[in-house]
C-alpha cells in the first residue's frame, strides 16, 4: 500500500454524517509518479514497529551472511 493520509470531512449541520477518503503521497504533493529507487524505498519503509523490527532483522541477517562470505574469501587468499 502506498503512503498517504485519510481525510475526514465534517459538516457543521450534521457532524455525524461525515465523509472520508484517502489521499496518497502523489495526490498530496502533486507527484504524478514515483520512479526507481525512491519508489522502492517508500514501499520498503516499515509501517509499524513490528514491521520495522522484522525488516531490521532481515537486513542484519543479510549483512551477517555477507560478512561470513568475505571472511571465508579472505581465509582462502
């Protein structure tokens, strides 16, 4: 899901009869289309603390594997 904001519109005559809609980042800032890396990064940004922790663990695991490969290559040389 793309980042954005939910807008609630209330009328003075009957505040209980409100309307709501979602505005995306592009609609809010008049951006027609996000491209490339910026688009991927906005999709990758965690939407909650639990999601952030999960993604952080995956990044640390990938860095650990990469470090292990580098150490193994250095030992071979």
